[in-house]
C-alpha cells in the first residue's frame, strides 16, 4: 500500500501548492553513516548524504543520500556572488532560472537548485514565512478535485506527513498581508526532478537542502519571488538543455564556442561542413 501511495503521489507531479489538513567534489553515498536528527553537516559529504529524521509518529526514518547524477553544478548548494538588492537573511526564489538564494550579505548568497511546478510561476513579489512544518501533510483543494478527479479524488481525505507525502521532509508556508498565498517551499520524494520544470506544485528542493533552510529560517523571515523580467535582468536569459535543466544562455554559447570542430570528408560535388563531436556521434537516419 505504501508503494502504491508513493507512486501515485509522484504521478501527481507533486501538486504541493494546496492547503494542507559551496560546491562539493565529495560524493555522498548510501553507505556512509546517516547524520543524526537535528545535527548540522560537518563535512561536504554529509550535506547530501543520508540523514536520520523523526517522522510525525516518532518513528526514525533514514532519508536517502542524493545520487551524484542529480548534483549538477546548478543543483548543488554553493556559495556564490550575489547581485540582488535584498538584505541578509532574505530568501529569493527565481522560478525562471530555477534557483533559490539565501542572501548572506556582503555581495554573497547560498544558492540552491529547485524544481518549479506550474504554480511556482503564479506568484511574485514579497512575502514572509509565517508557518513551518516538518513532514507536512497535504490535501488537494476542492477545485483540484473537481477539475481533475482522476488525479486527486482518491486523496480528498489528505495524505499524512511522511515518506509517502509529495511535500517531502519540510515545508515553509508563505503569507502576504496576513493571508496564505498557497505558495510553498518544500522538499520532495523525487530528487531526480530538482532543476527541472514539473507539471504541478510550487518550489521544491532536495530534502537535505530544505531541512537546513527550515532550521535557518525563522517565522517572519522575508522571501522575495522574482517575476520573469526581474529574472532576465539579474540572471540573463535561460535556455533548456536536452536533460530538462536550464542554463544561462551566455554559458551555453561559451561552451558551444569551446567545442572543437572537425571536418569530415564529403563525396565529390558536396561541400564539407564542420561537425561537432556530439553531432557526429549521432547516427544518421
């Protein structure tokens, strides 16, 4: 039953925006000792390694290590230069560049990779964290059930917090003017989605990342969500990669320019054209 619930929850695309009842070169592995509940990572390998945590019922649960394949340069937590105007302590969400910044001050921020659902681009501007929940529960709205009953009807009674819940290990709830925006920053049970666009949901991070942010962000903490114009102004235009990620267009152009070009022999009467090693590796049809 647990497997069925988990698979169904992941199939929903982690529809989380609904009310609920420094770059490391060390590879995390499942074999390393899990970090104890409440402990802070003491080494690079512990940041994305396995972690012990307490579920709502008091049961101990081991959050798996994040696979190295998912820890791309833009997904991995790292300290970076920051050109925004927000003050230290602010969370800045850029759903178009698919990154989240925790502003440190002094022109620096900690950057995290995020996955962005459809609802993740439906809100922009300023808000505050007014609620935090470990292993939050999740319930689809009446509108979600009415418009897509094939997806949400079976979850009308809600999904309890735990490993089967699409919100993952932690959630931060954003409010503006004293009202819930239904915009969430949360974990995920699908780490392969980080850095990508998803069919539903808000803003999700690796469980390890959201757990550390959860401990660092106090109630009342400021959050700024960028709109597309602001994202382009500060991050530049983005392009999609074949793997489903986004990268700054300037970086992609620089990488393309750096790819060595080879010339292949053409039959008589045809013009030889430069072919990149990647393109030449694709069989013709």
